């Protein structure tokens, strides 16, 4: 059986979850693609540290050049943060290596550079795990929804904030306590400010816009409000009116009618061209399709002029759900090599 050699940059929550899935399901995976995934290297900052996740016999290295100069065919970037992740991905793509990433911050900040590097080198850059964790939303947008003209994409795009808002509402827990538990469960970013201030959701919205509207907007240019100012009283008050507060990321054609309204009116969207986009907490009632998307789950609603409304739902954060999307991308590339 042919070996496909890969390197994983990072062995934290997402890198670890990816290794765990490869470890648990290796035989099944090999049978499915008729190839064996061999993890040759894992890039870590401390090669001596005891590891919480499987290392699959890989060589642990703190030297990216060693990976760049090796014969690995796929580089899996799960370091998080914009740099050095973006430079590593660009170097790998320019060296003719395929890249899989879960790193929405790096991708959203450098989308034009990275996609150009992949195109110029004739290699794949896949990033399913960067939006919606384990939900195969990007594959759907780039796959069977591709013939649609989209008028709106809107969703709960951050698991940590949804988890915090849910637990504050259902268990009346204090904000700081729930945030701590989201960190322990591996949902939150290294610096959770990115979650609670809507930065992470803006990164994901930037990626969704690039795919749905062929329009790249740098995440810093997406107007955003986070949830750090929301109090237990705000949540209780929404609850007393039968509502929930959700952090939504939305991009839509300016003249399009909102998803919660009559789908017939989506035809108006064909006449619209300008896009409006924002991340903000919104109070929604049970008539809204995202009302029951709770805890670390994400929900992504898409309106296309042919398909009308599509809603995708699943775990948006956590080592295994996110690792699931990473492994899926690795296999897509491996199968075609
Ligand atoms: N911190 C992110 C979240 C991780 O909570 O959604 C998944 O992208």
C-alpha cells in the first residue's frame, strides 16, 4: 500500500485531535483510500514535553526548515495565530506541498496571498476546519451548492461564545466561570479575546464571504461587536421574552430579504450587488432557525437562488470535531495524489 507522508505543524487541541482520529481510525482510513497516511513530522515548540495526544511515531521537531526540505507531500498547519503560520503555509505551497489548515486567523488575514501561492504551484490549499469546526460547510459551498448565486450567509460561527451564552442562560453561571470551562474543553482560542470580541467569528465570516460572494474582505474591515459586555441580566431579560442572545456573523446582498422572511423574496437578491456584513450579538426568538443551536454547536444558514435555504449544524469547536474536518481534507488530497 502506498504511503502518503504528511507533517503536522502544531500538537495542541486541533493537532492533537487530528492525531487522535488518525490513530483511532487508521485501518478504516487506509481501507477507504487504499493508501496509508504516514505522519513523518510534528512541529512542536518543545520536543521534550510529555504529550497528551498520540504522536503516531512521528519525529518531533522544532525546526520548520526540516519539514520544508523533507519529502512530505502534505503540510497540515494547525498552529493557530497569523504568524509564523501564514509564512509556513506560503513556503510549503511554494515548495509544491499541499496544505491543509484549520487556522482561520491566518487564512482570513492572508487569503489572497495563500490562494495565489497554491494556484501558482498547482497544489491544494484546503481549509474545511477553519469555519464551523466539524461541519462540512465549505465543502458544500464549493461542491453541490456551487451553481447557486448566494444572497446571504449567516450563522453562529464561534463555539466558545455560544457555549458561554448558553450556559449563562440555562444555568445562570457567571461569565468568567463558563469561559474557564470553555478553555478547559479546548473550545477557546489561545487568547480568548478573539472569541469573546467577535474576532474569530469575523475571520470565519471573511472566509465564507470569499467563497460565497467571491469577495475578499480583510477581517479587520468587518464591523464587529462581541459578547464581553453582555450581562446575566441581559440574558435573563431576553429569556423572559422567550428569546436568546446569539453572536451572529452575517453577510448578505444589501437588497436581499433576510433569511427568516419569505423565501420567495430572495428573487429580489438577484438585482442586488452590494454586500453588507457584520458580526454582532442578536436577540432571536424561537421562530429563528438558529434558536436551538446551543453550547459549542455552530449553525450556518445559506440562501442560494436555486436551492433557497440550507442550514448546516454541528460541533463548531473542540479537538475531535475540528480534527474530523482536518482529517477529511488530508484524505481528499491523499486520495488524489
Ligand atoms: N475558538 C473557536 C470557537 C474554535 O470557539 O469556535 C473553533 O474555530
